[in-house]
C-alpha cells in the first residue's frame, strides 16, 4: 500500500515538475510581449516601462493594454457612450 502511494506521488510530481509552456520563455526569434525584453532565453520586465496600474472605471467601460511608441503596454479605456448618460 505504501509503495503504491509513493509511486503515484513520484509520478504526479514528475508530471507537474516540467511545464511544457513557460510564459516567460522568449520565442524562437527572441521576441517577448510588449514591455518585456529577452535575456538569455527568458523574458524580463523592461525597467524603462512604467508600472501598470488598474484605473478606476465605470462598469460600462473596458480596458485593454496597447503598446505605445516605446513598445511599453499602456492601458486604453473605451466606454459605451449610450450607457454613460
């Protein structure tokens, strides 16, 4: 019984130990998402981009992150005008 539990624990840990998708891994061409830079195969946050905060919004508004001229993600808020009045 103990051997079965131990074997199933080892198999579970070995499956969970290797993540096939690493969100911080650089793509094959060295590209990272906006606001990040590739260093030794890993995407790191760029220090020249401002911290992203979530602004207060009306319930009828939506926020999307859009790259600016320096390729830093910036929040863009769009609101449904008919629901604002």
